[in-house]
C-alpha cells in the first residue's frame, strides 16, 4: 500500500518543512509515502467561501485514482489514539487497497463533492490547528503508527 497526503496551500515555515521532511524520510523504511501540495487558489479573496471550497474540491478530486481510498482530515472526523490509528493503518494494508489518500483541505474545509467521494473522516484533535501544523502532526502519527506495528521503541504507553 502507498500513502499519499494531499494538502491545500504551501507551507512557508522552514522549521515545519524541516520536521515534515524528517518524518517523511523516516517513513521510507515502512511504506511508500508521498506528500503532494495543491497550490492555493489564485485570487481567493475575490471568491466566496463556497466558491473557494468548490475550486479546491475540483483540484483535490483531480488528484485521485478510482481505486484510491480517500480519508479527509476533518474536525468532525473519528478520533483515534495512536495505537488505534496504527491498527487503522494495518486494516487498510490488510484490505489490499493500492493507495490510501489523506487530505488536508483549505481554510474552509471541503466541498460537498469531496465529502461524497470520501471513504471516511479523521480528526487529530478537538482543538483547531493551522493547516501547516496538521501536516507535521499527521506525518508524525503515520510514522508513529508504523513503529507501533513493528514493535519499535518510539511509542511509549
């Protein structure tokens, strides 16, 4: 199985980029992982919230294959402990899917079309974090999940 993380908008914080890269490199030992950035919508300030979600949604959907399993990072999604998330990853791998796609949307969330296409929603916290920080958190949690599955000493209970 391959894991792709789609994120709307670039990260401009060098420290976050460095940490995300650190965990991406660590993940290479466990799974094929790709982070793909969907560029910010041009002239977004001239668009309504709904129009911006629609345009971002079209770009998100254009990046998907028919066989992809789509999980949205959404504040109304399912909450997991790190061990539960590791088990979630294991079930996805066992199911035989080719690619698991996790998506971090834009500032207003996702369009109805993206919600309809999704196979599930995942929430990292009840708190609100910047979209840039969420990238780091989910990449670290994917890494943590694989170390749990391999019984490696990264995670402590």
